[in-house]
C-alpha cells in the first residue's frame, strides 16, 4: 500500500482526485462534523501539537507551513503562538476558501497555497517546521509525502504529523472500533450530507500504518530522532521527526 485507497480508485491519480472531490463536498460542514464526532477532543489534540512545537514558533525568523491545512483550525492555533506569519497549504479549493474566511474574521495574516502535498512549490531546505493534522492519511503515496516534507525542511527542521491511529486489541480498542465502524459513519453522514465521506473515514484509519510503522517510515525517509506521543487511548498519535 503506497497511500490512501478509496473504494473504486485503481491508481494514485484516481485516489487523489477522489479525496479532493470528497473534501470539497463536505467543506461547508467539515468543522461541525469534526467537533461533534470527536466530542471536541480535536481541539485538545491540536492544542497539544502546538505545545510540542511552540519552541520553533517562537523563533523570530521561523518559517512554518501547515500542510493539508483544510479549514485552517491548526493553522490558526499555530499562528496564535507564532512570531511570524504561518503558511497553509491544501489541494482542495473549497477547504482553502473556508480557511480564508476564518483568517479574515480573526484578522490574521496567514498566506495560503493551493498545492498538492506531494509536489510543493517550494525550494529545498526552506522551512523550519511542517505540521500536518489529519491530512497525511489521505495522501496518495505516504513515502513520497514524507520525502517531500523532508525535501523542503531546513537541516534540523521538524515535521509534526498528527494523525489517527489504532488503540490495539483492548476493551477500549474494541469500543473505539465499534464507534468508528457503526456510529461515526451515520452521524457523519447526517451532519455533512455525505455518506461516502464518513464511510471512507474509518476505512482509511484502519488501513493507515500503525504509530510504530509510521515512525519507521519517517526514519526511512531520512528523519532522525523520530518519536511519537499517543493521545486518547492511542486513537491519535503525534509524530515528531527532525531532518
């Protein structure tokens, strides 16, 4: 498996197009669905991510990109602690439109880039920090995504990947699996109006590499001192890797 594999997609290009179209359809109600389905824990997960990278954000000349920024929630949380404007990038235009609305309402200055995460329009060794919150799982090729993140980071730059994970074969893990497969798709479909989007979500989580596997892939891509922090019983993990 190179990356995400939506039902019916047979090539990386088809997978990428499916994901872009799907997120475009649910963009207007994406935030509401996220907050309800996570019981508002998504806010806490992002806050913990910001806490782990705040030492970079506070540098006077730090250059930071929030990759797969979606509607901009992590982007704005990073910007609130940053000494410099934080950039956001996504390949789904409706998501960027929603992010731009939030940026304007909060009177921030966050430049947005519409670009594929596998082909960023940035020179080598440009950034001090790249964050990705719940978007890495949707890439058509995980290893190519890590290679591209590694390429645009400066030496000693940091990648912070916040993503869903698997809690394992525990009682909590079984309850989480039931919620993901039986409850989440129904609520998500009702809130967003897209049944297929919230059928895809638990499937994509189940197929995504484990926390240990993702850490190994980051090392293979050239990152050193790779570590990860599990959250909420292992349902989410924050990976940190230094170039």
